[in-house]
């Protein structure tokens, strides 16, 4: 059997070579409210400074991004109001669930965000948290707040899409 043989359905693929990690991101939490409340303009990937029990709690899915926000202070980005629940096996080494966490961004990305957020009406919001290559990453977006009519338009569009999908599904049957 040659190395270039394609695998047919039903046949198992050989395991990945030793030492290679699966780089497909695994989403741990999403902030869907951010897409509803803001126009998301530019997206960035940031690391976070975390302690061990926070990492384990995030892997257990004990994280909530809903009310969290990013603020830039002293040339550094910080994440506020991110709630990470207590890890089940932490014992006395528990972390503070609502503490402020530092975000790790490249210097040019940070400078760009500082310049853009100085403009009126622009802010930085977290959109999702995911695991990539064994590290926990946070997707943040430069965003502009939506007005009430924009939010109503978003709801109308979502409802129309849902009805279209239902009609197509009904027609296929």
C-alpha cells in the first residue's frame, strides 16, 4: 500500500504523527449578545494571564462572557467582569471568580486598538473563548454600539432567515 493511498468511507484513518497537535480551535464560550448589541468591525486574537485553577475551570466549561468587557489602561488591555466558576477539585487553592485579567496582544495590535478606541463610539468586546493548540485564547472585536432600530433590524433578519430555512426544509420533505 503506497503512502498516497486515499481512504474510502468506513476505513479508519491512521493516527496523527507523534508530536503534532490538533490546531482546530475548540470553542469554550461565546458572547452572542455582543453581536446583537454591537457592529463588530475588526477581530483580534488575545491570550490571557490565568492561574491553574482558572484554566481547569474553563476546560470544564465554567465560564461566562456575557457581561465582560475590555478596557485599555496604561498601554495594556484588561478584561473585566469575566466570570470563571470554581474548579471542582481546587480545594483551598481557589481563585477569585470575578478578578480582572490581563490580555496578551502584540504591540502593534495594542497600539491600533488604543488609537481606534480613542475615537468616539468605538469599544473592544470579547466575542468568544476557545482552546487552540493547548492554549486558551480570547477573540476580541473592535465594535461600535448599535441603536435600537439596528437591533430590531437584526431580529427581523434573523426571523426571516429562520422562516426561509423552515420553508426550504418543508419543501425538501
